[in-house]
C-alpha cells in the first residue's frame, strides 16, 4: 500500500449513468466545472435504453477546458457494482470520484476532498456532506450528515474504527460524496455483478487496508431524490437485502487480504476484523428477513447477535 505521490495526484472524476437522460446534463456540467487540476473526466453509460449517452456526448462536444474527457458506453448492462469496477480499470487517477448521473457536484468537490489528503497524507477514502433536493435545487441548510461538524480522519487498522463502529459513530460516510483510492480496486478482487451498494465494500476496504478514511465538513453534492434512486426512501429491511451481498463480499475481502498480506496485522487483530465483518453480515441477514420473521423475532435475533459480539468468546 505504498508508492503514493502527495504532490497534486491525478484524480479521475467519473459520472456513472443509466437511463438518466432527464438529469445527466447537469451531472456532466458539474464535472466540467471542477476546479481541481490535474483531472480526467470519465463519462460512462451502462447501456441505457434512453438517450443518456447521446446527452453526455452533446454536453462535452466542443469542450476546450483543462480536463481530459473520456467517453464510455458499456455494450451490455453491467449493474452498478460491475460498472464501478469497469471504470476503475479505465481510470488513470490515483483517486476516483464516483458521481451519480442524477446528482450535481459542487465545483469545489474534488478540491475539498484533496485538501484533507494534503493535510493528512494518503487515505483510502474521503466523504463530505450532501443536500437532498427534488425539482430545482434550493439550499435549505439541511446538509447531512450532521455529525460532520469538523474535518477528521478515522485511522486504518482495527483499533479506532471497530471502537467507533460499536459506539455508532462515523466509520463510512455517504457514498454519493465519496472519493476512493485507486488501490481499493487494484489491491482487491473485482466487485461482483449484482452489488448495488458498492460504497459499503469500498469504505471498509479503505479501513481494513490500513489507509483509513477522511470526513470533510463541507458540502460536496446536491443529491437528487426521485423515484428511481437505488436507496433513497427504502425501508430498513429492503436496504438490508440490498446490502447483504456487499457485506458478504466484505467478508471475502477480509479473508483475501489476510492471505495476501498477513503481515499487516497480528493474528489477534485479524480475528477482530473478521469477527466484525461476520457480525455485520449476520445483522444484514436477520434484517433482510424481517418481513418473514416478524419484528419480535428479528429484534430477538439481533439482541442475541449483539450479546455474542460482546461476549467473552468474541475477540476484544
């Protein structure tokens, strides 16, 4: 996890789109307006059935600004997880910003993400604040997460992030604002097709790799709420179903990294990390079955899982 150049690394700003012809123009214009340099912009369409890709091409036609533009259209629909993996393989940047084709990034998004890296050194991921809107954006001051009151870093390795996680404090931030270290793709197996919440996988890769994550207390993204959002507005059991696969992939990633780089941690710490990942998977399995189990059985199983997590048998 070395060979990092802190001096103005190249960043790849990726706009991921699928059937978003109504919104993608604003997303692409926001990418072109980024103030950070050097920057490459990848506009990638996941084989949309509408005019999303044509709209992307129209917006950048004749662009003469400082950023390099790369256009990509997948020949078949890959789904979100595999689409992210595809563009990561194309990207030349040390860091990747993943922007939704329906969201609007502020012009300073990349600059604000890089500032915390310039201050603290290499990180696995950086998160900021977002503001939900529908229709025409109006700033009501309701920027989230409210816990991002000041810039801070959660160190990699198990000690800090496992302790924070048990206390319900920030570990992995909102994926719509994220910037990811390219090593989270090159040093791990591919993200499988079917994954819908890739930010869970990437966020915890940033932590288990030892690089850590940063939180920026500034607005990054105007997050558009509409009927086709993947996660917005879904209830807890549905989100648990969608995150279940991602948490299973996380367990795989822990086992993979332990085999690849056993020297990163002691055997005791590896056991703590794996136990935490398996506990997250257990909770996702239980929550995803709420409709069939009923709320009482669900709460009982979650309580039993929590009791196990703090028992004498669990790694401390």
